[in-house]
């Protein structure tokens, strides 16, 4: 069972991707639900609002504890929330990925775009089209961060341990590659504590 954090943002689109992959999923809003899932998606949305709702629902410690043994996929605002440092004091990051992030670095909503990306994951290369909406930029990262994909020489998809963070929205383009890698390939490789 894969949980999708359903406090705010485009969580329903992620559930659609999980349905395509025939993976059971549920919407996560409460602490007790973390006992029922084997992986988590933190969707795109508004990171300041997400911070507020995570705090209101008392989920900050739950998500961090969950990350110690189970994989998390974060997209756009999800990537921001997973960071160690965010350049906005209104965001309280979860410190899951050892990165520093600049919110909305690719511009405002009107600067949203879709472009082709070359992805290197699981030893294979694949080209996909992905959508960037007020996308964050990774400014600094730890040495053990693996870059899965770059755009204009900037990392936009990364992996650290069992966690994956994306600056874009694969769920809006029906891309299953990242969900499959995070929640199927890694499960099969048993690269995390079951």
C-alpha cells in the first residue's frame, strides 16, 4: 500500500499513476495511517500551505520517522518539503534529502512549461516530457546525492538512498517511470527495511 499525502496539492493525479501501475494506494491525513503503508508520495502544491497543514495535523515527526526505513517520492512542493534547507522561512522542511532548495526558481505560474528530459534511472536512459510549474531549484546537495536527470545543466531529479525528489510533475504527463522505480524496483531489490 502506497500512501499519498492528501493535505493539499495534486495528490489525486498521483493516485492515478499508482492505479496505472496496479499499486494499491490510500490518501494520508492522519498519524495512525503511517502504520498501513510501505511508501509515501509528497505531491506538488504550495509548500508554505503544506507546512502549515503538516504542522496542524501533527505529521512532521511521523513523516520524518517513516523516511528512516521507507521510500518517499516528492514532486515539486514535495521536493521542497523533503529538503534540509529551504530559502523561505515560512517553510519547515522535513530534512529527508540533504539538499538546499530555492522555491519557485523557474518563475511564477505564467512561466510554467513542458519540455523533454533525458532520464538515467536503473541503468537505463529514457526520454520523457515533463511539466514544470513554479518549479524549485536545487542549489546545493550532499556528495551522496545521485542526479537522475538534469535540465539546462541543473539537477531536476535526484535520488538519495531510497528517496527520490523531482522538481517537476510526472503525474501531470502520465509518466510512471519515477513511481515505478521508487515503489516497485526498489521494493524488488529489497534496498530498504521491509
